[in-house]
């Protein structure tokens, strides 16, 4: 009954097997090994982006912050949702890596930027000449921090607003696999075809030990990205061990299978909560749930062995955040609902 | 015959076994797991520093740059050897993390700072009031980039010069295990007892997939370090997988055994080179050799399957850099010497 | 009829006279001259802060950004009003000088932070451990960008909220003289006695060519400030020419006389507008007015020679911003009202 | 007998007169006034660069650091003389403004980069791929810190080495007028025609209160420069007062007349020193002298009222640095020599 985060679960056995297989003999360092090349090739195929530049890093914060820094100048504004991971959960990494860009918060229900709010923010930034920060880029998140998703059309609509101002678009896809499963869209339809210029493609929350890929659809930014990555201490010498995990996840469509399991378990949990009359703070599109239950419930569940985080709730209710993963089983869900 | 770098070798089987063992069930993220606590405890024991703050990161560049940033202000000078890793091989990571501190290069034969040169640099920096950068900190490297070591007394002598100016001391110990083996000194004698305030304790070059520890002997810097680490994208969520490797390396003295094998193979190689009348650019204290041989030799060796990097050499000679690792065998050495 | 800004007016003749007087013979550079010492002494007297550190700079943006950087770490949050100058009119200077601190916008009517809003922001920042930015400092503005003022009691109330969280307080006093005149409070009551730790004391908008003073009530920050100022290119070599202006402004209470004239002319203008039934967006506490008049009025006034900026207005009205200065005369006001 | 620095002298009366004349009525802020336009136009004429972008700032450090930041990325190396002002006298401003670029010191006698040393540094930087900093730009100084000058041909030779590596060239011209007088070259021949891309055109050391111009010969960098200047707090609101000084200096060739007086007085002083058998550390090309005299001489001269700084000297001698300015008279020189 571990619903604290998708990063508390163990890794699928295929990941361990891949590491063991990769640990055979000598390999060139810093990404010049065959496994890194293979991971690059597979990501290009998955995203239908044969020209894309692909680089591996160990954390999602690094993937996001390096992506932003490569596309947004220090005097630029990054438009993101008020509760985006880059806004709330990275201790200012975007500001550090960009040398001081300003995050402009855009509202919208359920973790999704409202197009009108983005349009308003875009219209009202950079209008005072040299005195204010300039429009820099737009950063979306899919799956959002509220556990909801953007469809391909919704992504395109937001990206189109960005493009109308000449801005590049970043997508924080720490849970991108879950978004692909949830929307049924192709990976390409949610990214390059929608107008995304740079993608943080998550592996860690989907089952890897700590591997994310940055996919840059504008290849001319590749070398700058490499320099920024090295300079930030995010170029690993033994790249094969990151790449092996990424390859294992992409092979045989495992990345979608793992995400599908997480999403399915969340849906099952949502169903059980609904059956018990428990309302949710946000729609359950993917693998995160925000139940609002009777005060005291959280303590009771924890006493029964459940693990999860508190979350805000309306007056008179108690809020929690539940996250499922590839490792969540029907038994876990059943046990949790029983304890409830 | 792989002598290109100690980061091209595979990992010892114990590392893989430790990862597999760690992959059992759920664990709290961001370092709040038992394995991370165990790694911390073991490092404190190894270094005889029960109060030390310990944090894991994935790369040596991150370990170094975060260490410098936590102790040196943006207007400070970092005194380091001209050929230190932080000066030549990190693409300006120290400048990035410190927000623009200045590296002051200190000379000295065989990769070792000459005490007189350090004293001179310390005396001539920060003497023009507000107009020049201020003295910030001293950064040593042991094993040096030239493959030589500092004894405990030599470390103490340099650190004493720093302390006389009120400066903290950093030790880049990417190959610290090799230095401990080579000097026969205790880990404590080479660090806190010598005056080192913060240590980059290497794991990657000694056999791990990508794990370094930063050991801060001045515990009041701990929280600032944590914020800087998070902000730099170097706080990993699934810390157990870093910690498991570190624990495996420290258990049963493996870290010293692995380094001892690397050092022994380097000594064997040095002996063979000497027997063939091949001179070396630097003394072989640890696991790196810089032979100067007849022009054409490198091509011949590579044709025979040897891997290594070129290095500078005197007029009329050809230079190479050979690095041994835990994985180097006597057969590797014999094969290389035979090809020679 | 020049109401565009208090920085478009000429300087009072005393300023020119002071420069001419200062231009006599040789003087030591970088602030080691007698006039700079005199300016420091006078500011300490004016602010009743005999221990304060005082430094001159040429622009308000420099004064603000250097003040913030000296008190707030890169991972800190600066709490300021949504429409503060540091938030909207400095092109990210605070982020540049602090190396990426985050401005947290606090709402409140008429340009004034609402205490409840500040309390809420303080309570909701820095509560997620290492994952989010930490509470850094509070920055107030008096006179606010809306032309309103904080009384000594209001300043104290906000500073008290900051102090309760252990935070230092900055006051952007680009129009501090106008605030002193408007509130009738002593300079000390609006600053150190209220809990302000560092003050940007404005000279430029009050009639100088380009001189601001940073007054640091916590003397131990003085040296760091000096290093930051030099490093930012804001240590001027011929400091006597800045100091001479500051001294001329402070002598004989001219700084308050000039501000009083500006405030009085604004009051006169406000009276005239009220008499004509024109409403104002904000109370006219000092020297800035935000009239909302009939559409078309602005064009008509400009055709008559008036200069001013547009400003937002409610549906069906037209907004303008009028700023008076030491140089505004009753004739200017009368002329403007006549054109109206 | 004030030879401490050219920034301790008063300003020529024309500067005061120009300020008084500029102080007439209202003027638009932030450089949108006619005087700023006039200064721009005059600098373009002087430099024979009709397309150049011109911006005024208050200090030489700001001019230099903003110039570097606009042309060199954070991971770039700035090649400059070991004793350049940017290397020794700006407390790391270049590193601050560039977000951490690395200054690579290039040697050469008498403050002048030796072409061979620059070629060597250029050849040995940026050759290790992503691991080391990249070649960024070259920064020359004319008049150098040693008081020597580069001829147009020497400037061209160094700039040609930079261009061969695709690098932009900065010229720190804090004493550019003195260099023009000393070389007899046209301003254009020492800058754009020689390959200089951005020039810090000094006014302060030549007699202004605190005004420098940045002249960017590559106009596409203009907007970025403006954003960086604003963000650094170096956009002054009352630009007319900077511009008035610059115009006064450029009108009627005064800038060269003032510099010619300074140079002539230095030559006279050099002659007098030579007649007394006092050797000099560097050739006296412009307005700075480095005499090496008998120990005890400095104290004696100071007792007689002379002001100057100490400087290094060979064993057994005592060193001093003497700087002349527009205000130095023949009587000053005669008095100094008499005291000697």
C-alpha cells in the first residue's frame, strides 16, 4: 500500500537485467558507447523525430532546467503553470541554470494552463521595452502536477499561442509515458507535431533508477546543451549505465506497459473511492489521485500501513495525494480500499 | 588492454549484486532511505569524522563544483593547480556553481602544488582591497592529474598555508582510494586531520557506476549544500541506488582492495616500461602512467588492440597516458608489454 | 506641463552649484574623498543611524538589486508587491544580482502589500524542505508605485511579519523624501525603527542627476556590499561628484523641501481634478496621480502640450499617470487644468 | 604634484559648462533625449562607424563587463593580458556579467600581449571538446595598464589571430584618447578597421565626471546589450547629464587635446627622470610612468607633497606609478622633479 510517489517503487527486473548485461567489458565514456547511441536511436524512433538531439541526464530537475537554459535568455520570462514542478519543486533550479530568468505563473484549473490565461500573460509581458523582462519561452507539463493530461489538441493550442509570439516550447514529461497512455495520442502528436521544441522525457518515475532524456527537436541547440550539461556536472562518464536502462524501458514497448499499469491501478482506485462516495480534487487522467475524505481517515489508513502524502482539501475534509506506479498491484488497491 | 581511463572499465560484480539487493520493495525518496543512512555512517567511520555531513551525487564535477560553491563566495579566488581537474576538465563548472569565482592557477611539478607557489599566490591575491577578487579557498587533488600523490604531511603543509589566511580547503578525491593505498596514510590523516574542510570522495573511477560522496567536515554548511545540490538538479529521488553502490564499495574494505589492484597493476606496468628503457613523465604513485616512447609506438600498440590517450612528450618522443583500474589484470599488463 | 516622470525635470540650481564647488583640485578616488565622507555622515544623521553603512550608486535599480543580493541568497524568495519596481521595471536586475532568487508577488490595494497577503505568502513559502525556494527577505516600497505611502505603523506591521520569520527587510525609497513629507514621520520611524535593514535612499527622482544611497543598518554587511558593488561596475572612481549632489540635497533640509513642493503640486492637481469630477485610481498621498477621465482627454491634453504616460483605467474611461516634481509650479498645474 | 591617477583630477571647465547648459527644462529619460542622440552621432563620426550602436554607462568596469557579456558565452574563455584591468582590477566583474566565463591570461612584455603568446593560448584552449571551456573572445587594452600602446598594425595582428579562430575582439579603451594621440593613428584604424568588434570608449580618465561609451560595431548585438545594461542597473534615467559631458569632450577635438596634454606632461616627466638617471619599468608611450628610483625616494617625495602609488621594482630599487592627466601642468612636473 505504497502510494507516496512513483519514485519510491523498486525498478522492474528488466532494468536490473539490462544493467547486468551492460556491465560487460570496457566501454568508452561520456556517451561515446554503443548503448547511448542505441538509446538515442530508439527515442528518435519513438518520437518520430529522426533529427532530434538526445541527451541523458540523471534527474528530472536537470532535464528541465537545462532545457530551459538552452532556450531562454537570462532576461526572459518562462510562462508555466502556477503549480508546475519547475515553479514549486526545484528550489529555483530554472533560475540557477538560466542565470536568472523569471517564471511567470499562469493559472488554470486542475494543473492545466488555461489558454486564455496564457494568452493574457503573453500579452502583458515584455510590453515595457527594456524596463521589463522579455518573453522567453513556454513550459508545459504533461502529465500535470494535478494528475491531469493535455490532449494533443490542447498541447497544440497552447504551443500555438507561444509560437504566435515567437517563443519556443518546453514540455516537462516526467510522466510522459502516462500521458501517452492516457491520451491515446502518439508521442509525436504530443510533442514535435504540437509545437514542442524540447522535451524532458521521463524514465525515473516510470521505473528506472534515475534516467531522463532531453530530446531537442531543434538540432542546432545540441552543442550548447552539451556544454551546459557538462558545466552543470550532468555529463556522466559511464553513460552506458544510464543508456542501458533507457533502452530496457523502450524495448518492446515496456515504457507504455509500465505506465499503463500505473494508470490502470489509479483508475481502479478512483473507482473504489467513487463507490465509497469520496470525491476527488482533480480528474484522474493518469496515475495520481487527490481524494478528499473524512477527517481522521488519513491517520487510520496510515495505521493500517498505507503510505501517501497529505494534500490540501476543502473545509471540513482531509486531503491526500496517492500515486500509483508500474509496481502497484490490484492487491495493493484492494488492500487500500479495504483499509478505507 | 584498456588503459584509456578508469571510467571505461565495468563495475565489480559486488556493485551489481548490491543494486539487485537494494531493489527490494519500496523506499523513501531523496535520501531518506536506510541505505543512504548506512552510506553516510560508513563514510563517517572510514574518515573518522562522526560529525561530518555526507551527501551523494552522481558525478565528480558535481561533487567538486558544489563543494567549492558552498565554501567560496562569487568574488573569491580558488587556488588550484594549473592542471587541476576543476581548472581544465569541467568546462567551467566551478565558475557556474560559484557564480563566477576565479580560479587562480598554482604551479608545481608533477601535478602537485609547490608550497612556495601557493604561498606566493596567496600573498599576491586580495591585496588591492575592493578592486581585486578576494582570497576564497584552496582546492587540492589527491591523486593528482599527473598520477602523483600528496602525503599527509604534504597535505597538511599546503592546508596550513590556507589556514594561515583563514581559507577553507577542498580536496578533490576522485581517486582518493588510490591515494590512501599509495601513501599508506589513514583517510583521516589525508583529510580532516590535515586541515581539509570538504572532500569529494570518489566512487566512479574506483568501480561504481556513477557515485561520489561529498563529505563536509564543517557541519554548519550542510543545509546550504543541500539547497545548492537540489537547485543544481543533483538531488536524486531514488537515492538508494547510489547508496547501495557506495555501501558495497566501502564494505569489507573493498574500496581499498580495488584501488590497490589498480595501483599494483600500474606499478607492474611501470616496471615493465622501465625494463624496456621507457621513461615516464611523472612518478607512478598510483594508477596513472605517462610514458614517453619512440614515435610510432602508440600507433603500433593501438593496432595491437591497446586503448589509451595521447599525452604531451618532450621533443623527439611520443607521449601517452595509461590508466589502470580495479579490473586491470596481470594478463592485461603482460599483453600490453608484449605488444610493446 | 511636464508630468511624465520626476526624472524628466532639470536639477535644482543648488545641484549644479555643488558640482562646480566640488570640482576644485584633486580628490582621492573610489569614495575616499571628504565629500563622500560628508554624505555618509549626513545620511546617518538624517536617519538617526550613527552606525549605518552608506554607499552611493548611480541608479535606483543598482541600489535595489545590490541591497537584495547582500541580504538574500540565490535560493531565497523576495516577497514584494505585485507591481513593485523590482518586479516590473528592472528587467530582472534582482534575479541577476542575487544569482536567481525568486520574487514572490504579494497583492494589496493601491500598491500597498496587504498584511494578510504577506502573512499568507510567508506562511506558504519554504514549507517543502529542500524542494522549494526558501524564505529570503521582504522588500517594501515607499512611496509605492501607485503613489501611496506606508505610515510608520504600517511599515512596522509588515516588517514585524518578516521578522517573525527571521527575514531581513529592504525598503525601496526611490521617493523616500516624498514619503517622509507625506506621512510626517521621521526618517528613522519609517526605516530602522520600523525594522528596515537596508534602504535605497533616492536622490534622482527628487532632483539629482543620478545619485542614490544604499543605507545598511546592519553594519556587518558592509564589506560584502562593497565587493558586490565593485563587481557590478557600480563603484565610481570620482565619487566626489555623486557625493556633492547628495550633500547639496541634504543640506538645509532641501531634500524635504523639494519633495514637499512635488507633493503640494500633486495635491493641487488632485484638487483641480476632483473639482472637475475626475476620479482617481489611487489616493494621492505623494507626487503621483492616476486620473481616469473621458476618452479622448489624453489626446487633447497632449495637443495642448502636456506630457504624461498612459495608465490602465476602468471600462469606458481613459487612464493616465501624472508625476510632479520639485520643478513643478503652480502655473504648470493651472495650465494643465485649464487645458483640461 | 598629484600623480596618483587620472581619476583624481578635477574636470575641465567645459564639462561643468555643458552640464549647466544641459540642465535646461525637461528631457525624456533613459536615453531618448537629444543630447544622447548627439553623443551617439559624434562617436560614430569620430570612429568613422555610421552603423555603430553606442550606449553610455557611468564606469569603465561596466563598459568592459557588459561588452564581454554581450559577446562571450558563460562557457567561453576571454583571452586578455595577465595584467589587464579586467583581470586584476574589476573584482571579477567580467565573471559576474558573463555568468562565469574564464579569463585566460596571456603574457607579453610591457603590458602588451605577445602575438605568439596569444596564438599559443588560442591554440591550447577549447581543444578537449566538451570537457574544457571554449574559445570565447579576445580583449585588448589600449593604452595598456603598463602605459604602453598598440599601434594600428599591432592591434590588427592580434585581432587577426582572434578572427582566425572566429572570435570577436573587445578593446578596453579607458585611455583610448591617449592611445590615439600616442600612435597618431585614426580612431578607426585602432578599432573597427583593425578588427575590433566592441570598444569601451573612455571619458572618465580623460576628464569627465564618470562617463564611458560602449561602441558596438556589430549592430545586431545592440538590443541584447541594452537588456544587459538595464538588468545590471546601468541604464541611467537622466541620460542627458552623461551625454552632455561626452559631447563636450568630443566637440572641437577636446578629447584629443586633453589627452595630448596628459601625454606631453608624461613625456616631460620622463625626460626629467632620464636626465636624473632614473630608469623606467616600461616605455612611456602615453600618460603613465613607472620609475625605479633609490629606496627612500618615495617617502621624500611624499613628504614634499607628491601623491602617487607604489609599484613593483627590481631588487634594490623602489618603484612608483605616476599618472598625468589633462590637468597636469608644466609647473607640476617641474615641482615634482625639483622635489626629486
